[in-house]
């Protein structure tokens, strides 16, 4: 067989998926013919093309499975060709095939990134066949291992970020139960900037926050961690709510990696007697209140999200909760899922219907227990996913805070 010369400008590689594409970069016609005949006689499963120089070969590397490289070319001497190929095409296995019989040069070639070093006249077709196939498989194995290492590093980083976004509640009141869920959105399951936290302060007030940094990825997740830590630090320092929110806003403005990045926030502060709360909304969906009398949204004046404007005032509403209640705080990823083939979204009204359905079907829920327990929360999230036809597009963070009536009531 005679390998097609890539410098001829004729057709490219044939579509032969069962054959490895081998590019022979060799300027000597006689040596090139010998190599081609060796591979042909060995019945090697290769499709071979030839380049007479490194420059010609560089223009024909896309889709190549392996390169057979001579070290003495018109435009390349010694290991320069190996180094250029490894730098420009690091995923491409290179086998040196040269007339220079030098053990030290062979070691240097492998050190420079070549898979193997063969000397012309000292190799037959079967050896050449085996070396090329092994080079291809070794390169594939190295790529797989590299991808695995990268995936493990990403998973470890995501785990660290997720721990920062989703802390353990700091609650001592035995009447209070907290259940929370977080799910990365989309098919790629990239970690986003949704976060939540709940802290019982020394004065008995119970503070909870749910936030959503716009966008998705490690930068947004890291910013979400910063905001949550700032929020918890200010709560533990027993600062007024307006100072807490102002501090979160300041951290956002200083730590964001894009000037237009913003975050929505919902903060609820429950009084020590657990019957009423203060609610602050900054561009965030209203939480839901569940009591023995029914289910409804908790309404409060809404300010623009931090990052879009620099808020000086943080409007709030004082709301009655009752003696037994559950409050659902969530990010908008939960209600933005579709509910059919059209553009219609679940929305807050749809979420209310899902919760009412889950509670109606759970006939074994204790009357004295939370209005929405962990099992019902999973059921609601699962139903939202099913209505969407699969994984929700955006991240979701959901936190349910429940309070039972004091003993004797």
C-alpha cells in the first residue's frame, strides 16, 4: 500500500471507525514506503496518511489516533517535533521512529512525552503494529485517569462548598424542628449559590434565612458561602436585623466576581414565644405558612435584591403564626419548573396545591406533629420534578421550620 500524502491536497481520512488513523511524518520516500509495507504485511488495523514535514503534519492532526514521527525533518531536528506535538496536541500519542540508534536519546524522547522510541531497521511489522496499538491504549488510559482525577477534585470541591452552603441548624428549643433539602439543578448538576441557615440567638429569637445567588457554578457557590457565613456571624453577634442584612449586602458587593451579580434573600425572625415573626423579603419568593387552619403565603413588603441596588432601608412585616405551625422557605428553582409541555410554570399557587395534596394523602401524620415533616417535604419535591418531566432546571434550597404547641395546650 502507498499512504496518501497530506501535502497533495486530496481527500482527507476515510470514515473507517474500526481502523486507527496513523499519521506518518517522514520526509524520506524510501523509509516511508518501508513503514507502510511493514504495517500492511502485519495486517495492522490502521489507516495511514503521510506528511513530509512537521508543518504539513500539523495541518492534518485532527482526528488522528497516533503519530509516527521521524526526528530528522526539513523543519524539525531532534526532539523539537516531539515537544511541539505534546504542547499543541497533548491528547495525541506520539511514537518516535528514527534512524538514530541512541539509548540516551530514546530516554529523552520518552521524557519529552513520546509513548515509545523505535529505530528504523530494528523493527518489524508486528512490533510496529503492537507498539502503535499500545501507545493508543496507554494514552486513552491516561486520559481516563486524568478525567477521573479531575472529577474527584471537582466532587471534593463541590462537597466543601455544599457544606458551607448547607450548615447544621443552631437550635436548642425542643419545640422547633428543622428539615432542609438542597438539589443542584440541570442535567450537569452544577453546584449553585442557593443557601440556607437557621440560628437561635441567645435572647431566644429564632432567625432563619434562605438566599439565592444568581447564576450557577463554583464562583456563585463560593459567594453563597460567604453570604451565609456573614449572616450567621452577625446573628451570633446579636446584631439588629437591619444590620445583619446590611452586612450581607456589603459582603456581596465586595466579594462578587461580576459587578451585576445579585442575590435574593428571605429572612424570618421568630419571637421567643414562637407565636409571631418579623419577615424581610429582598426580591425573594414569599414563604408559606401551614397551620391547623390551612395554608397561605406570608406577605411582606419586598425590597430589590442586594446587588441590583444598594439598600438603605429593609422593610418588614410582623406576622402572626399561631401556636402550632410550619413555615416553608424556598428558592425560586422549586416553583419555576414546568407543569406540562407548554410554558406554564408551577408557581407558588402550584406549590401550595402540591403541599395540600401531600398532606391530604398522608393519613398517618400525627396530629401533634409538624404541619410538614421530612417525608412530606421529599414527596413535594419529587412531585415537582415529575411535573417538570425530570430534574429541575435551577438549584433548589428548601427549609421547613416547624413549631409544636407547648405541653398542655
